[in-house]
């Protein structure tokens, strides 16, 4: 395999640029040409494909977001548009493709592989940490540290005004960010989509904290739980303490990637290039118990083993009381 391409798709995540850089450098070391695809599958369809050189890589290791940009492409669900996109790759002699994104991005990659014979390797790039087949995803650790910094600042105000602050963090389907930030940030309550959440129990917990002299609360709420303002309204009806809501939003996505995310992205990208060099495709790269592993790319939505979120939730719940 002499020519490969790389794209980023879905939500941006810190460390994507590190993965791009590592993949390009390793591929070039092995004598491959590497093409970048701007704006994900939309760019593949619109032929926004270019040969990556050293100038493109300069300085991107420490930048958040994605230098290749990302965009939605609903047309890619249509086989005729996938055929056009695949032809844009084949016309340049591109045989392999690295896709950095979530399981939605993996589905597009899987179809390209099955329908058009392009060797595809997926790298898990998403802050939510919600991909089956890997313990951690690129961007999760940086996002976690952003949340922890916010918790630290919010606690000053919560303490000064004796308030309960609901902090909404990202995670539509997964409560990983909420659980990890609750444990690491000393949270005082937690609500996640994987567990049936009781506002009544949260209110009881807050009352118990007041009875023991604790005058503030930081409650982590994953966005997948539902409308946080509905949670706030219901909680206000059950407690006497002042309740405020803070939605961290897209600030969680940005920032310089942590050392852990840079190392994770590098290890995964190197493995992706090695797989393509060996002629393998239709796989995803992950890390399990510290080891870089591979699974069929469809494992991202067909597999059953993710991480020990429920065990961690139990710890977070115990420690928040």
C-alpha cells in the first residue's frame, strides 16, 4: 500500500491533530504518501482531498480541534454518493483510509470498505468515551480536565453563597464524563443516562448534607439525562437551598490536548498505519487494559463490552454523600 488518506468526522476532540500528525509521520517513514480530506465525508464527496506535507503538520500537535475540519454529510447515507466519494479516492490511487471519529463515522467507513473495497481503519475520537471496544477515546482525558477546572471554580461560588449547582456535562448516551469528574472533582451528586435517576433521592441527599453542616453541593449531570432545567425545577420543589444550573457546553471540546490524549492518539495512529501497511482493513483500534487492540469496525455498535461505568457510578455515588 503506497497511498492512504485520513479524515476526521463527527464532533471535534482534543488529540485529533496529534493522531493526524502521528499517522502521517509513520506513513511517510514507511514510504507512503498521505492525503488529507477536509470536512470529513462531505469533503470526500466534494473532492476536498490534498497531499499532506510537513508544513501542514507544523505545530498541530498542541492544538485542539481538527486541522482537517469536520462537517455533517447526510448525503453519505445514499449509496450513489458513497460511490462518488470512493471514486475520488481511487482516482488518486488511494487504497487505505484512516477515519478518526465516533461510531457514526465508523458506520460510513464500514460501508466504504464493504461496498468499494477500500481498506479502512477507525480511530476513536470523541470526548464522550462512548465507543465499545476501547477503554478510552481520544479527547476524553482533556475534556475531563476541563470539567475539573470548571468544578474547582464553581465550588468557590457555591460555597460562598451556600448553593446547589447543577453542572451539565456532555454525554448524550454515556455518563463517563459525569462519573469521572464527580469522582476526581469531589462531586456531591450525580445523574447519568445509564442509571434510573431519582430527583427525590438527590433531594434527600442534599438535605442530609445540610444536616451534617455541609452548605453547598456540586451535582454532575450528563446531558443524556434530559433537560437540565426540568431537573432544576423539580429539585427546587423538594429542597430549601438555592439551586443554580451551569451548562459547560462546547468549552468542553476545546483546548490543548493533555499528555495522556497525545500519547493515546499517537499509539493508535501508529497501529492504524501498521494495519494498512499489512493490507488489513475494516477494523477499529482501541486500548484495553493499557494494550492497543483491534476489533472489526462493526464491533463499535454490535459489541456488548464497553467499560465499567456502573462500577464507577457506584463509587461516585458513595463518595458524593
